[in-house]
């Protein structure tokens, strides 16, 4: 009789169709919305091209070692985050649980951001674009007041999309259009992750490659726009003085860390489906480099478009001034052009200063327009949408842009969901007879119901909280424990042997030094600096309040105490599992140490090395 | 285009036309419209006189109302729009944005949702079919194995019990070979 093939008989574990799928999944997970809307912003405010120096230093000493560690760990132990860390040492099981909790929290709010992207996408099919004109007020005499005082783009985002409340304590109601889009987003996520990597592996071909196509199209189009060169020069002009500010180094370190999606457990899950003998070292270096190059590549079209927008704003300012001057002085049309505006102003100021003063001309400064830097949702939904209106064929550009954002976010969602899914399937609580489709369906349904709270009027304030507290600090803590756990509990020597078994060569001096000393130290410094900076500034948020006296400026408000308590809870919850599980195992061991037939932990660890 | 006497003539004609339409009297002539203070900016003042009432000017409010009524015709005559041909003190009425009966986004959303649900149903059905096939196959192979055993027992003529493979006996010849290999 034929014996069944070894691999299937061993663990029945699903595997990737080919190596390319695995690499694309890792790259898709790492390359996300942050590469498009956070990296260019950081580059801009931290001295342009000079920011690349701390960025690459952080990559070499923090990003790549940690990435290699996670991929190697998952590949060796062939388990999701909870199982893998429990296998390294029962005391470190809390690290896996913490990763799992972070993945749950991030999945909840990340898909709501995708909901906003989808909402803009389906609205991009309208001619003219709904965010280009203000709606009229009730008696049709003028424009809607809120829209008129701010801009049409702002109005569409804050009122028509979010229907935002002026305060985080005012919950508002569920916005039905957002609930519909949220349902659609979770349905799409379910469709792609229905059978785990079997289905995400097929979907990733589209969602990981498509953004690059669109970025290239935007690159070519962006470079042809007027003012693109100003934007690019502004972005890349290095200002080496900014390197003296420690904030820049901290931002570089945190950006690398969050950009590579480390400590989520998703990378461990992905690599656990690999064949055991796979070169994880090359994979890690490749994924990290592709991620960084994508950030750089994405910042070029982003800044071309921002430069175009600034230039157009500057020209509009000039044109308005020119019209008022021409009207006042009854000069012939086309006598003052943008080029000779400054000479005319000087002339008129010397001859008729009181008339010029009476006009109350706004000073037009291109630098000021370029300085209006935005990151995050503001960049995508306010600045970029405004720039798109100014382009010809704006519908097509809007559709392309939002599909690209959706693909970027979706491929990152796959990693998050896999980080939740894989450990759940390995825990004994779910019996094997339940089909995978049902489990993923139940998970997606539960997440959808929980994420409904983000579709309330105050939802976007809560998403900011989740992003700042759940998606930042716990990751640093977990990564620190990951690194020290492998370096000092599992021991680097044994880990190097494992890596040698998998890749065929021993990790060289660079890996040894970074794993043992540099990366844990760096993570500790980053963590301490991050916490110090967070504590120093009072926890506040910017609220959109139409009744505010300085409207359309945002109102600075302080979080009420119960919200602060939730913030602390979000940051502490994943971290608390690390000592909790260790404590639990310690209790278990002391209770069992009275029983002589118990298995000592060293033998348990040896079993892992041999299998 | 350059502003010259012909354009001025057209303007006077348009204002006269507007007055005629508004008041429905056919008495306003082009000569009733007077322009003054024409500047290079191309801005000027104009009045409309009423020849029936002894060269008095028509009240400004009437002229305003007439022009407002025929604004688009006047704009069209000059190939200009509200922004480029401005009548001071006559603000333009804003046309409301076009709103289709069904919001466009709802249609696109429906398409996206239908595609997704279709995909989900397809994959679920595929999964169920695969599982049914696997169950059938495994029960088939089980039957096949049983049949094989039965066949072997009958065909060979040698009952399986004599060839009891479960209780393995070590063949002495092979054991000697093993020792030879172990020394390497």
C-alpha cells in the first residue's frame, strides 16, 4: 500500500503554492497605508533627504534583525504566534498572546479606515465629484454655511462622510452609509481570507501588485503637472541640521518599526506555512528593502501632487489679488501677469500706498502653501482629493487613487487577520471538525459588529485613540520581549543552529551582534523615549466644531478622564499578558514541582530542536 | 476679442432687448441706452432713457430686474459668463448642483456588494463540494482496502495469518548485513 506523502501526514498544515506568493504576502503586509501617507510627511518635516540617514540606520540595526528573527521563528516552529512563543518557552507564551490581542485591536479599526476609502471610491463615480462643490442652504440663497466657511472638501469629509460630532463624549448615531460600507469591507475581507492562506494567496497577487501599477501611473502623471518640481525639491532638499533633533531619530525608528508590521504575529503566521528548509535570511532582507524602496517610490508622486496643489493655490492667490488691483485701478486686462506681479505691486505701493492698503491684499507665498504638511487621513481625504479636482479627468484619478489605497490596506488586513486566525486554529478550543469557512465567517462577523462603534459620529476620534495607543506602544513592548526572549531565554546559539539548519549557513557576525545586543538596546531606548514624549504632552485631540469661534480651525480639547482610562487600558492590555502568562506558568510549575513525574522544561525544549 | 464700437453697439442692443422683454413694450430703442466713462479695463456706466416720458431715465431697479431676467442671453451674446461679465450690484443666482434620483454611489455599492457575495457563495459551495468528495473518497479507499485484503486472502491461497506482518521477525541474514554497514 502507498504511504501518504510525508509533509501532509506530518501536520496537515496548509502551505503556500509557491515562494513568490509567500514573499508577496509579506511585502503586502508590510507595505500599507503608512508608506503612502506617513513616510512622505515625515520626510518633509524632518529635513527632506536628510531623514533618510536615520531611516536607513534604524532599518539596518532594528528593522532587518527583528524581521529575520520573526520569519525564522515562525518557519522553524511552524506555529502561529501563541503556539510559537509557548514553544520557545512556556513563560514567554504571553508574548504570543499580546501579539494576538494587538492584531485583534488593529484589525478592528484598520478596516474602518478602509471603509472610508471605499466610501470615497464609490463616490468617485459621480460627475462632478461630490467634494468639489458646496451644497446650497435651505432657502437656496447661498451655499451651506459650514461648507462655505471651510472648504467643500473639508465639508464632504467631516459632514458627509463622518458626520462628526463636536466632542468625543457625544456619540452621535450610527451613520448608515458607513455601516453599509463597513459591511461590504468585512465581506471582502471574508471573501479573501475564507480558507486562510489558500485564498489570500490568490488574492495577494492582485492586491500587492496593483498599487505599484497605480503608483507608476501617478508618478508619470504627477511629474507632468505644473509645480511638481517645486514639491519634489521641497521634499528632498536635505537639511542636515534637523538631524540634531532627537525627535527625528525617534520618528525614524518608530516609522521603520511600524512600517514593517513587526510584532503583530502576522509574519510569524505567514512564515509558519513555509517548507522548513527555506532561506529566511534572504527573505527578510528582501522584504525590508522592498518596503523601504516602496516608501521612497510612493513619496515621489505624493509630493509631485502636493507641489502641484501648492502651486495652484499660489496662482489662485495671485490671480485674486491681480483681479482686485485691476478692478480698483481700472487697468486694462492682462496688464498684470503673475510674472510681473511683484514689480507692479512695488510700483503701485510707491505711487498709491493708501489705495493698495485699502484693498487688503493677502500675501501670497509659495513656501507657505508648501509648508502645509499633512499626514494620515488628512492627506488622503482632504489634500489629495482637493488636488484631484484640479486635474483634468478628475474622476479617473480619484477612482485610481482610492482603489490603490484600498488594495494597500487590504493586503495589510490579510496579515492582521492571519495573525488572529492562525493561533486560534491551533488552540485546542476549536475542534477540527468545524470547517475553516465557518470559523473565519464567525470571526469576521464578530469583528464587524465590534467595529460598528467606529461608525458613530465620534468614531474617527476613537480610531485616532486606537491608532495612537493600541497600535504603537504595545508593539514596542512585545518586540522588546521577543528579542530578549530569543536572545537570552532560547539562547542565540541554539537559534543560530536552527537558522543554519533551515538556510544552510550559520548567521554571520552582523546577525549575532544585532540580535544579542544592538537591537534589544535600541528597542529599549526607543520605548523609553516614546513613553517620555507621550507623557510630556497632555493627551488632547483636535475636534471639528462648526460653532467654534475660530472655525474652520480645529478646536483643541482635552480627553475626559474616562477616555484616558480607556487609552491606558488599550496600551496596557496586550502588554499585561506577558507577565500574566509567565506568572501563571510559574504557579503551575511550583504546584507541579511537588509531583516527581513532571517533565522538566529542558527536555521539552530539546524536543523542539529535534523535531 | 478687443472691445470696440461694434461691441458697444451689441451691448446697447442686448440691454434694449432685455428692457423690451421685461416690460413688454416695444418702445425701447438702441439709442435709449447711453454709455459713459468707458475705461481701458472695459468697465463703464450705462443708463436707459425712456423716450416716451421726455428723456427721463428708467429707474435702476427696473433695469436690474430686466438684466437679471435675461442674464444668460446677454452672457451668451458675448461668449462670457457671470464671472467675466460682471454687473455690479446684480448678484448672480446660483444654480443648484445636479442630483440624480438614485445616488450614484448606491449603485456602485450595490455592484461591489453583489460581486463579493457571489464570490463568497461560490467559495463556500466549492468548499462543501470538496469536503463531500473527500469524504466519499476516504470511504471509498477504506472499502477498497478491505476488498484488497479480502482478495489477497482468497487469491493467493495463502491465508494472511501465516504472513503475520504485525509480529515482525528479524531475518538473520539482514542482521549480519546491518553490522557490516554500521562499521562505516
